[in-house]
């Protein structure tokens, strides 16, 4: 009987000595859907895939119960990669360009992370992207903006016409532990800096990746939660967004008495607001 196909999950564990919190994620299906809806491939697609995987890892680490958003901006600001991760395990991403055919490069760009704090306030941190690598930028963010000592690696392996595997890990030194174990773990993880081949071999399943990372180290699995591509758009949200426009803009939209067509940038779903609905918004504005 064939082995069941792995599904996207985030697995959380802790070493039994209390030194490290470890999170591994499989994001293959989530990345496949993200790139398909955005019609992305190649380097641009890999950057978005890595950002989506990174957003999931950061949320699981910093704010499991709150949404988190990552924005990766090119140096000239002409392109922005966006990734969102939510507490229900849903994640999505997109690439926006000022010009349709603008070449998208992250070299010399910035990474911005926005997450909701426990008190409801929004925390934002911005760092430079070193060496054009999303994973390095995420580690710099954790170090500089969150003061969290962490090691992180993510990868997206592309085949000729499909996503072979996507996922990653984050190893965090717990605050009360001396930095000595960090040096040991850093040396250990040198073999896991390029995890693409390992992800491809194991279909990026979170549990085997955890076993490889912590081989020979006693650890306890704490929780495994599902991850999936999920767009949060709806007709209600589109109408609510439209209703926030100034009254003059709503009147201008309704001048030809035709339905207003809107689309979601994340999933490309189309929505139509009828003239009657538009008139009601104008009356209420």
C-alpha cells in the first residue's frame, strides 16, 4: 500500500534540555497554489515561495495566535512581494509591480514584517536584504527587530513545470539559556543551510525534517498544525472596502449605472457590485 501523501503542516518541538525551540514546516501545496494564482515562476516565484514559508515560520515563532504580514521591496520600490500568514493556518502571497514588465529583483531591497501584538498594537520592523536571500533577511529581522537568536533556512525546489517541494525550519535559542549551546547548534546546522535537496528527498514533510535536524538530541514534539493556501477575500469584504471610499469617488463610479467590477489581487477572483448596492453606499456615505 502506498504511503499517504504528506500535507502542509507546521510542527513545533523543544529539545529536552530546554535550550531550543524548533519549528519545521512543509509548504509545498501552499506554494504551488500561490505561484499558480500569481502566474509566477523562476527566481520571482522562488522569492514569493520563500517569503510565504518565512511568514508562516515567523508567525508560528513570534505570534501563533495573531496574523503576520511580510513585505519584500525591491531597491527601487518598483516591485513588492507580499506574504500573509494567519492563526487558522491560512497563508497567501502576491507580487505587485509598478510597471507590468518590470524586472523583479530583491538585491539591495528591504524586508518589512508587520505583526499584531498581544495588546492589539501593530509592530513593524524593517531590515535590509543581505546577499539577495530571503532566509538571511528573516534571520536579520529576528536578530535586530525582535532580539531573538535564531537559525533559519527555507527553500523552494522547482521542477521543469511544477513545485517539487517547499518548506523550512527555524531553530530558536530560548532566552534563559546560555549562548554556549547556540555555538554548538550553529555548527551542527551548517549541513542544513541548503535544505533544498533534503526537502526534495522527503517531500518536505515536517516530521522527517525535524528528525534530521535534531538527530541524536532528545526532543519532544509539542504540536502539529495544518497549513494551507487560503484567500480571505469575499463579496462582503469587497463591498466593505468599497464603502470606505469618499462619497465623491462612489458617485463617480456610479455615473454610468453599470455594475462595478473588482478583483482580488491574491486569488484573481472577480466581484461585481450592482448599481443598486452602489446607490445604497452613496446614500449612507
